[in-house]
C-alpha cells in the first residue's frame, strides 16, 4: 500500500514546500524545512533586512506559470476581520504614485463593475451620515465623475430605494397637496412687486432670475402676506431640503421687516 502524504508546507509560516523523498516513507515528512524551526514563527524582520530583501529582488521577473499558480491559490479565499484591520492600518496615510495609479487604471480597463446591492448602498449611506465634504473634496469628486456613465440597473436601484416614504426628505406627501384658490396670479404679482422683483435670499448669487413665490412654513393653504416671499428658482429648490433651517432663515427676514415697518400691512 502506498503512503499518501498530505502535509508538504513548512509549519514556520514561510510558505515554502518540503521536497518529498523516499526516506520520508519510513521516517515521515518533516514539519520544518532545514534551517527553519519553531523560533522562526514569532520572528519579525528588521527594517535593514527588509531593505536588503527588496534590493535583492529588484529586477526579478516572475514567470507567468508562478503567477497563474498564485492566482489559483488565492481564488475563493477571503480575508478575516483581523487581517483587514491590519491591512487598513498598514496602508493608512500612504499615497500611491502616478505610476501605480496608471498601472491600476490599465488593469481595470475593460472590466465591468457589478451594480451595487441595496445592502451596500445602505451601508455607505450610514457611514456618510453627519459628514460634510469640503470644497476641495467636492472638486475632486466632480473631476473624477467627468465622463462616468451610470448603469441602468444602478439608476433603477437608486430610484426604488429613494421612492416616496424611503426618501430622507419625505414630508408625508405635502408636495402633492393642491394650492388654495386664493394663491392666484394677482397675489403672486403683489408679492413680487413688494419684493421689487429680486430674490430675497441674501446669499443668492443670481438675485434677478425666474422668480417664484415661496410659502415659508410650507403650508400651501396659509396665504398670509407674512408667510409669502419671492425667491429665484434655484433658492426655491434649495428650500426643499433641510426645511427647518430655511423656515427659520426666512422667518427672521420677515421678522426684521416687520420691526422696520412698525407692524404695517405693507412691507
């Protein structure tokens, strides 16, 4: 009966293979390679040794056969949480060179990315909650996204996730409520004339643009003159997000007007 050998790698963690000989049939396969022992398990190379090794391996070309073997060996393997944390700590603060970036871009050319799942999108959203990007980060993101084409599957996923009640700015369907008959052209014209056909947002860049009349408290039935203000189209769109902030902002503007005009009906 032939003896089947199942352990051929050195147990010190070097990853080197042990050559099987005829003598191993009687004495058994050794656990460690020659020159390797238990003490090498916890040994760590110094910086000088690492530098020597890196200099010795410069210009060394790996054969395609060995690359293929390494790929086959690594397929199906997943890093544990400990190894992921170690890799992240090791790469923290490091920046890739221009050559490394070019090599990565060449390697990723022609590859089709899988559409993001709902689980990953929610994970990204939770991690980004409460974070505010700087102007530099926004400019970098805009430059990176130039020419980027979003797949139809990802568009569909995002639309399904952010539908109606699932959207973070959902207010119970207030935008679908109809305006009252009092909110007519004459009232809109009166508000625009009062505001001198200028956007009343002090931080507005456009000032004179396509003007609309905005309900400050977002109640379409409340057509009180103190609750209506003229805004440009871009400022009106901004007011639909972070509503509590804009409600206080425009209420303060109208409150200052009331103090100046001594509580008169005309502003």
